[in-house]
C-alpha cells in the first residue's frame, strides 16, 4: 500500500515511539533480563497497549499512526530477541562527543536518571533469524488497532542495518561491510513482512547523522561519509523487494537534550541521505540546532518522488509549540517541494527507550494536538 500524501490538507504523523505505561515497561525489562513471564501475559499487555496508543493518537489528531513501539525496549536493541548472534556483554558504553565535552552536565544527566538503562547486544556469532513470532504479533496488534481506531494509515518502525551495525558492537564479522551485509539479509525479511501486511515501513537511520559524534567521533567527515554510503547501500539492498512509496526513513542526530554542537551539518550528509530508497524522509527541523537547515533542503536536489516529513515538534522539551509556529514551519517546506509532498512530523520519538523520555506522556499528546491545529492552519494557507 502506497503512503498517503497531503492531497487535500496537510497530514500529520510522528517518528514512532510513544510513552509506555508502567506495566508495559515492567514487562519489557523482565523480557530483557530473561526473567520468566506468565504465558500469554506479554502478548496481552502489548495488544492492549497498542490499542490504547492508537486511540490516543487519533483523538489527538494524528492521521498516520504507529504502535508506539510498545513491544520494543528500544528502537535498535530489540533485534536480539529476534536474531541469533547477539549476546549481552560488558563493553564501554559510548557517549555522545558533545556530552563528553561538558562532563559535569553529562554526569548530572546520569545522576538524574537521564540515561536509559538496558542491555547492549554484542555480535559474537553468525546472524540468522531466531524467532519471527514477535514481529508477526507486532503486525497483528497494529493492524487490529488501526482498524479499531479508524486510522487511514499505520506505520511500523524497524531498525536499519546501519543503525544496528553502528550502535551494536561487532566482534564476529571481519569488517563493517560484512557485518552490514549479514544484517541486511535478515532485516530484509522483517521489512518485507511489514509491507506485505499492508503497513507502511519506517526504517530508523540515526547512524547517518548521530553516528558521526558517537562511533565515528574520532574520524574525519570524509571517513564518516564513506561508511554512511556503505550503510545506505546495505539499506537499499534490504529494501530491494519493497516499493519505495511504502517505506519512509528517519534521520536523527540523537534524541536527547544536550549541546549538540558536535552534530554533523545537514549539508555534509544530505546527498548520501537522498540516495536511500525510501520515498519519504523524516528529519529534525524544530530543535534549536537544526531548525535553520530548512534552507539546506531548499537548495538540495530533491528527487521529484520524495516526500518530506519535517519535525515541527521538538521531542526533548515540554514546551507545547504554538500552532502558528507549527504552521509556519510546514509552509516553509511546502514552498520547497509543494504541499502534496509535505507531512507534519516530529523531530524524534517520545519514548525512544522504554521507561525513559524527556517529555511527560500527557504533554506528548498535547503536542500532537497542537501539531494537528498547526497543520489545519497551514492547510488554510496552502489550499
């Protein structure tokens, strides 16, 4: 099924993850610790959570909804429950370079609980499919919730080969390229299953931006871009059987409140990003470090079939953006590619890691309401 475009008004969506209830968080951490869970309890908890999240999104004015990534402890580490080859091990956790340059602030964040806690998978054996049942259950829950809520479209997040390779250490494959190829082969199956179920696929690609100031913090821009090219190639291979207009991708510099002065500039990576197959791109455009980069999009050679989904909400602050500001942001991008090729989105998710999020759950949905109001204001100007 092809993604909807803003043919009659500006449509609204978001990056994917949403705040999870405490029962959901408790279940996810029990699963991550391999603790016993009562038969059927995990599935029942997630089914109900997805149904509730779908209803809340529709009520708040979201047109294209997600399952909120309810069943995933984080956007990338969930793969260890579905794939072989990953083990839990002790490795130094890389912190963003910008936070390391302000260690007192970095340490304060950690002391205040501002650092997510979960097990980090390490690749130590051959990667193969271990269990597709969690994927099929996720699909089943979202399809049912979409119908119950009356949503016109629903999308499901999946980790890109690049984001897994960049953030999950490799101790088995002889090279980054070989690691990427192994990941592309298995993630290809997940991508195709999501699209074949009638859902829109969203591949999450913070490796193409955030990876610069974490894994590649000591590399040159040229070296980072060389690896980013490789990561886009592996993604395109994994999407070889997926129609371009059934998949969108998320570009991210890191969903945390920090200096972000080490973020690589959009103009240095935009050509690589635009080589990726997905027909729509979600990206940060609301926060103070990247809001100005709308001008880079205006100068870029954007293919005629690409849809832009700029973030019009900051996902790291509890400010509720004014609808007039949201409308202003939307119109800027509509003036670049045309109104039908713009949707309103968010900078990132509101629950990137289970049990962790800078924005209060009630305020997250209030932000969605403001986005819907802003999209309506923009539509009045554009139609």
